């Protein structure tokens, strides 16, 4: 009996224990922190996407309004090459060369964008960018070709954001970099307004660098090949842009268009079609003799050379003393002393905190400056790589310095970091105050066009960025161990985007004077003025009429400087054209120095130059004339004929 009671007691005790263990109690509330963090992250990313989209859309509208359809030298060459590629050919067929038949064996043609080489014509530019142009033409047609470079420009800004995000882990810092690239008065946006290859070369360069920026995982074969392909194609766009020692397989693939094109045209895959520019680099080589007219300015002030049949020797070491100061002036006018000081501070901070950023920006900026300072003339277009790297360093100078103060606190203690942060904050405030009072002078705007998107920007940035640095440093002085940059970076990006959007919206109503409707009007006006089979001889002193007449009007055209280079006269080539059934015209104005000489040569050889048009200066653009200096002088169109010679040709036609 006692044994059964004891077992029953034990069973009751076991059941009681089980019931106590399984009895439901109050349920603990699940932690909301992960959900809140996830929602906050989504909100932050959504805010970034919205702000970036607003800024890029406003920038697109501002740039679209300023797009010019007026072609200069390079744009014409790219379009000609692209159309040849679309027709499945590399060599160009130019009817005037066949008609004249007496060109030198090797000489420049088509505004020096092509080389006539023993009966074959090939473009002197690398094939990469014309390939992009050809692809765009195939997809969207000629009417939308003007949108290619603005698209590339925005793509370059997006890749700058991506690279900074990969480097720092912050998309907001990337947005700061992109806005600084767009707003600083470096005039970098100029090269998005027309077809130039430089932006696309840097776009593919950034794509390659993005793949090579170190990550948590090791560099994979796929990333290495993509990086090499992008860097190689950047070299196919511009030969000086694709130098990299990594990812050899992809680099070769990317360079394949250029290597193949070089082999077809020059007979050597490693001899570029623009190799004539570096043949005289060393000072021991004789300098080219000065030509008849200066090769100055871009695009409408440039004038073709006549001293040699194939112009070259633009890259020479002896140009450095003259070009380097002007190149530095471009950099200084784009950033001013305050932003250059922040960039220098950013380089030091990057060397300490993020050596990859230092290696990405500083060596390239220095080498690009030294290299392009050996060019025969300073040109902002050649140093846009510097203009993309400096904003990375400026951003690091503001936000990286603030992050470095926290690093000092973590490693050396708050007592060490606090006074350093206080000093940095006071210096930032002092610089902002000096800039606000005008104690720090601003560089003069380089041209009147610098007042477009960047009007007043440098004044604002010289105050805003030091204030941002001061606020970050003061916050670090109050609590050195607190992470300030995750708050400061979005705030700075928000202010810059708002300011940039206002500037873009303010300027989007300032449309360029020559766009699609004006090009169509000029094409129809010129076609009504010319006979069906015609050729136009004109002058570079009136802008770039030949390139635009040939591209838009479909009428062959060349310059008087071409005749000088070929050792030909207007009378002799007119004879050849008339024999071929092509009517020569002379488009010129009274300000052109060669006008009287050319008319006298025609009259001496029995030609009649009948002036069929005397154009009002206000209508010059209707004939593709955009004279940089003599805008108040109307152009003249002369119809060239030889009555006796044409009568003989009519009786006994030449077959």
C-alpha cells in the first residue's frame, strides 16, 4: 500500500512538474528593432533614388537645352566614320578626291579628320567612339544622335556615384561627388553638348575601375575580364585612356577594335592612326614650321595646318613651359583656392584612411596633367579626367576628415581627438567666414558660358563645404566616438542636390541657337541655292561651314587651307569639277583674307565668279556660317563657271 501511494505521489509530482513547464505564460513581445532598421534602410535608399533622379532629370533638361547641332572638326569625323561602319566599310569614298585626281600621295582631307593614303581614305581617330555613334544611329537614327553624349555624361555621373559607394560604402558620398562634378565651373558639361569622345572614354574607364576596386571577396576572373574589357575599350576610344596592367585578356579584347583598325589602315596594329601627333615628342626632333594660320581654339576657332601634308607633332615636350601654366589656370578657375585646399586635405586623409582612393585619384590626376601639358595648346577637354577626380578628393577632405576624427578617438582616446576636432572646426569656420567676406578671392570665370550652370556656384561651395567640415568637426568634438558622417553626408547631399536642381531649372530656358530646326532650315536653304551636283569651297574663318554642308546638306565641301596644303588653286580644281559635271561654288565673306586672291585667280584663268547670294549677317547660320569674329559681315555665295570651257564640254562631253 505504501509502495503504491509512493508511486502515485511520484506520478502526481511528475504531472505537476510537466503542467508547470507547459503551462502557457505571458508571451514576450517580439523585438521591433530589425524591422525598424530594415524599414529605415528602405526609406534611406528610396530617398537616395528620388533625390538622384530629381537632380539627373533637372540636369538632363538643362543640358538638352544647350545641345548644339553645329558640327566642328571632331564631330564631323566621328559621324563620317560611324556612317561608314554602318555601311560595313572602314575606308571612305570621297568624290572630290577622285575628281581632282592630283592629291599628294599622303595628305589630310575632310578638315583633317581623314588621311588620304595612296588612294585610300581612313579616319585618323580611334574606332571606339565611332562604334558607339554607329550603334546609337542604328538604334535611334540621325535625328537623335545629339542625345548620345548627354546620356554618356549622366552615365559617367552614375558611375562616379557607384565608385564612391564602392570605396566608402556610402551612396550619399557618391551623390556629393556627382553633384560637384556637375556644378563646379570646369565647363565639363561642354563635352556633353556635342559629339566628343572624351566623356565616353572616361565612362568606360570608370566601369573598369569599379570592377577593380577591392571588395570583401577576392578579385574574380569575371570581374577582371570585365575590367580589362572596359579599360581596353576606353583605349579604343582614346588611345591615352586605356593603360592598365591588370586583366590582360579583357584588355586585349577591349583594344581589339583599335588594333584591327590600325592593322588595316597603317599596316601595323601598334601604330595608331594618330601616331603623327607623338612622332616629334622628344626635343631633339625638329619643330614644325609655323603655318599660315594659327591652330587655336575649339571648336570654331581652329584652323587647319598647311605646313605639311599630314599634320602632326602636337605632343611635344617643349610645349610644357607654355601649356602647363594655362592648364593649371583651368584647374584653378574650376575650383578656386578653397576647394583645391580641401582636395589636398582629402588626398592626405585618403592616404591615411583609404589608400585605394588615393591610388585611384592622385597618380592619374598628376600624370594626366603632366602628359596633356605637353600638347601644343591648352584644352579643358583633355583634362576632364582631372575634373572627375578632384571632387572625390574634395569629398574626402570634408567627410573623410570628419571620419578620421572618430578614428583618432577610437585609437588614441577622446582626450586626444577632442582638441584636434575643435581646431579643425575653427579652421573650417574661419575659411567659410573669409570666403563669405571676400577675403579669399574667387578666380575669374574662364568664359561667359561659365555663367550657365555654374553661375555663382563657386561662391556658394567656398562657404558651404568649409561649414560642413566645421559642423562635422564640432560634432566630433562634443562626442568623438559618435559616428557623424552617416548624418552629415545625407545632409550635405540634400543641400547640394537642392542647389544644383535650382541652378539647372534656372538655366534650362537658355536654348542653344543652332539645333534641329535650324539645321533643317539651313539644309533646305542651301539645297535651294545650289545645283543638284555641286561642291563648295569655303573658309574656316567663317566657322565650320564645310563640315556642316557636307554632313547636313549632303554636298561635298572643303576649305581654302586644303587647297594650300595640296598645292592646288581654285581655278585648277574648278576645271576638274566642271569636266566631271560638278558645279563648284565659293562660299566666302569680305573678312576672309584669301577672298581677293581666289577671285583674282579665277578671273585670270577665264572663270566667271557670279555672286548669286549676298546674305544678311542675321541669316548666316542658314548657310552654316558661324563666324567667330566677323558676325556682322554677311556671307557671299559665288557660282563658278567657265563659259567657253563648258560650251566645249557640252559639245564634246568627257566620258
